[in-house]
C-alpha cells in the first residue's frame, strides 16, 4: 500500500503499528477528560490515512432510488443533530488477553476508547429521501463502504447494521461531519463518517462514500471474517476458516471498567481513577473497587456520565492502604448485571472485559 501521502498524526499517542497507523493514548490521560480531546483519540486504520477535499461525495441508494450528496448538500438539506457517544474498538484490552494466551491482532492496551460530541445528520433522514420508510424492508441491513483508500484485507473497508436500527431516531445513528464542535479531521473520518452509538467502532465507517441496502449483512471481510467472538477451542486461522460464517457479527460490546490511574496521596491514601462503559444503551449504574482481591468492595464516585451513550468516569480515595498493592474495579449496569472477574479468551482478542486492574 502507498503511504506517501499519509497525514500527520498526534504525538500524544502510543504507536502500536506504523503502517497502517494504529495508536492509542494511555488510560491515565483519558480519564482526565469527560470529552476526549482530539489529540487523545485513538487511531484505528486498515490502510493509508489521506486528506480529501470538498469534492468528496457519498452515494446513497437502493432499488427505490439513488442520490449523491456532497458535504455542503447534507448540511443545507437536513437538520444538524448532536449526540454525545463513546466510541470503542472491539480490541480494547487485547494485550491483557494476549497475556492469557496468544491472540491475533494489534496488541492494544486499554486506550482504544474515547467519548466525543458528534454532529451531523440523521442517517434515517437521508435514507427517507431515497424512499425508505420507517417500517420498510423488515430484516434488511444498511451497508457502509469506503472505497477511497486502500485496505489490508479486502478491496474496500465496509460494515453494516440492521436497517431497523438506523431508522429508529432514538438510536441516534448519524452521518457525521463534526467532532467536539469542529469538522472531522482526516484521522477521524473527514469529511464524513458513520456514528452508531452503542455499537463497536468497526461499524463506524470513516471516509464513507457508499451507503446501500441489502437483505444480508455487508459481505466485507471486516463484517464476515473479523470482529466476531470465536469459540475458545478455535485458536488458529485454519480452525477459524469454517467457523466464521456460523458466528454472529459483533454489534455491542460488553459491560467493562478500567483502572486508569492510581496516585499515592498523603497519609497513606491512594486516589484511583478510571472509566466504565455500558453495553449498548444500558448505562453504568455503579462502580466498585477492591484492594483485597475482591473480598470487600468500596463504592467509587461517578464524576461524569451524559445521556445513554457516553462512557462513565469514576474515582475513589482509599485510605489506610499498604505501601503497595493491586486495586480492581468492577462495573454494574442499570439492569443489575455485574462485570465478571474473568473475560473469555477468543482468537481475535475482542470484547475482553475482566475486572479492571491497577497497581501502586
């Protein structure tokens, strides 16, 4: 692939791969900001990151009609909608899973997550202009594709979500052009990307140039042969080959919490900070921490949460602790589901969510 026109990237990220560029911030940096600053937003790519101009267009079509929109046309024809939502890579915490047993993929730590204020137009509104009604095409899917840059494992990058999700305004699915009050940067999808709150980042297609409808999920590699939780006994690519079609594609990621930082304070106390994230639109209700391997738990204070799609920031001051030790975190959601101590191993290292862990 040709990286000669690669855009510059943030210097505040820990680089996991140079080409394609994949990098993440530290969780310690992340938990200091309710809304993630651009320079601390992770970069996940499967090919070169290029810069596009105002001639960029997105084609939206189905058997009932087709339209092509420029960014300006979208901004002029449809209401601007804003939503705060967390974006998380399915491989978040993969490095921890790899310590249990080798996995395949970029060895991400716990920083491939961010919480941003996204703005754009409702995908539902755009689809209605080509004749798609709220009750139309039951069981169908809306497919997203970006053909403008080269891709590692397929001819283009693609993904899909159920059409019913896109057509329900309460799901806040956007064709976005702004992030945190500014136009998207090339790293994060300029000029247009899909925003699907509550769904793993693989479906938030960047530099999107084609939107189509299908009775089936996207045939793209990243929908069909990646981002799936394979059975634990499948531990090689050869074993995975016949299994991929039998496993459902990931949509939501599980309830999770991470210890971002542990700071020694005066009088033998420690200040523990972290983040948590719910599953889909089921928000985090509480976070507990333990310094005695789960024998006793202490309530953390939730310092930030906004709406049903954001992450949750939390902190707790623990007094009278030993000179060194391990602190664990666990989240509980609004339905009473609690984060388990152990996560499930899978070959691709996705959806890993054991208790968060920090040291002092």
